[in-house]
């Protein structure tokens, strides 16, 4: 299977610094900062990128599951809301809310909800965020 890559660079201290993040495909690059992450400043942030990945993965998974069951959707539109909260141990992501709207001909609400719940637990990004093993290779350069 494919390995996908993205990169980020941060310059300076936490509050005064700034950074860039980009996709290896070259499809997108953007800036991020303390204010774009912890306040309402311009630019992106890691949580917004996680939300985009989760919404995209879930929409594709739900579309696939519906199609395999014989209910080809006209559209599946999902918004993921990643909650970044400050706790005693520092910032954390305690929850993600998925809000999806789909146009699916000839399906009952019960069948739709069954497939939506299966997609919520079955999409690879949901699985990663629930049980991720994170490896690290760190190199200090002079």
C-alpha cells in the first residue's frame, strides 16, 4: 500500500514563532502559528488538518459501505470538528465530532445509520485516532 507524507517546519519560540506545513504531493502548503492553533488567528493548525483527513476518510468509507450494500450515494458530505482543549497536563484532543449529510436513494434511515456507524469505526483515520501506535525517529543536527 501507499505511504503518504507531509512535512512541517517551525521557527522560533511557541508564542512568537511561525511555521509552514505542506503535503508531499505539492497539492497544498500553508502557514500556522500560535494564534492559528490556540486562538482564532489566520492560517491552519494540526487539528484542522486532522479534521480534513478524518472527514475525507469517513466520507469515502461511508460511500463505499453504502455502495457495497447496493445503495450508491449521490453525495456524502462530512464535517469533522476536532476539539483542542487545555487541561492540567497541557493541550489535548479529547473528542472529534463527525457531522455528515448524505443523499442516498432508496435507503431507510435505520440502514443509513447502521452504515454510518460502521464507517465511523471502520475508516482508517478513525482507527488510527482510536488506537495509534506512534513511532519516532529523532535526529539532532548541529
